[in-house]
C-alpha cells in the first residue's frame, strides 16, 4: 500500500516491522517511535488493490482520522479503517509505540456485509457483545501465528473477519448465536478463561461466563461442542 510518512523532528528513526502472510491477508507487527503516516488521494490512486486495516494497539496510543471520524486507540483496543479513502495515523501516545495491523482484503469483508452497507472507521473492540471476542481472537492470531499451520491461521483469520463483520452490521445479530465464527472465537476465549482460573476455589459457571461476556447457558453449549461438561 502506498503511504506518505512524516518522520519526527528528532534525529534517527529506530523501528521494526514483521510481516506474516495469512491466505490473501497479512499480519504486520510494527514497533516505532512517534510519527505520522498519511494516505493521500495520490497514494489511493497509485494503488492497484484495496484493503481494510484492522489495528490492535499493543503499546502507547494513537489517533486514526478518516473522513469525519477520529478513533483514539489505547492498548487493547481494535480499530478498523479502509485504504480507499484518505487517512492519517497520528502515533504520539508515548515513547514506546507498538501495533499489530491485520491487512484484510476488501472483498473478504464486504462479501460478509449487506450490499447497501456504507463503511465508516470504527473501534470494534467497543462492541458490547463482540468486542472482547474480537480482541482475544486478534491477540491469539498475533501471539501464535508461528506455531499455527497455514490451515489453522487462515481459519482463525476468517473467524476474526466474521466477528468484525457482525460488529459492523447490527442486522447480523439476528442469528448471532448460530454463527460458526462467533462460536469458534467464544470457545477460544472460554478455554483461556477456564485455564486462567483453574486453581480458584469454588469456581462456578457464572464466574467464567462473566469473564468471557456470555451467558451461562452459552458456556454449557460451547463445552458440549467440545464433548465436555463444567464440573469443578
């Protein structure tokens, strides 16, 4: 993607970029100092493909400006914006700045959205139903990408795209509990929550359900998918 960086006024620019292909998409880990990146109309015109950027902030803070929207990302928040419009990424929230940027081919997300859908930059981690699942899925993809097979990474990447699509299009909530992507992501978070609390005395279904952000009934349903029951 064509971008126009604006380096900081101080001398030197120590940064690190790691990129991993995931099917048609990619995971980009970036560690850098304070700076600004813009995508101009000239940059848009010079690009022969389009995508969505799904950014998970790991350290520091940044602001994402696109059209009439501005998102403020702090560690643990996930924002999405598109490459077909001008944007500015203002990385100025601390001495150490780190982000994981998931490059999602435009068609992969748009095919999951209504044809009439009009996209606006959004902070999808703020979604009251899906936000925590989106963050957890993004974290696992980033942390375990080198240990996953190609098939596993592509499947989990598809889960992430599905969750984001459901968050962006409220009409998809009608069948939310039946969505395979939601079930896969919720199961992933459920297993993590149980493992982290395994040694807590008196651990109950309600404790785990509250940590994941789902109902106790849905906890039992997800465990049944794994051939398990909750028995502490």
